[in-house]
C-alpha cells in the first residue's frame, strides 16, 4: 500500500488483512509500533507528524489505525 506523499517515506509496521469466502482481501487494521505508550513523548517531531498524518489518512478511508507500544493492552481494539 502506498501512502500519500505528504506523509513522506512512511510504511506502517503491520496490519491485518482478511480474505473472505469469495477470496477478496480486505485490510482491517493497521498498527504502528513504538517504544512508548505516550506518542506525545516521541523524541523526533517527524515521527509524531507521520503518525498524525497516517491516523487522518486511514480514518478517511475507513481503516482502523493506531500507534501502540509493546506494553499496549488490547491492541486489536479501535484507537482513541
């Protein structure tokens, strides 16, 4: 999946794609994994900007996007 150029050289870490009975593949959620729970405390501004842009982009196309850490519980649930 190519993201809009405004996001820059950004590829989310992972997502879940499901195949239905007809063989159609559908992207259900996308997750970005970071080293901390509070994304506002990321060290680099470009990281914050990319997450903010990706969140808006995936929201606009109806895909659940969320930045998480290894400590995030219930990562499969919709983001805030």
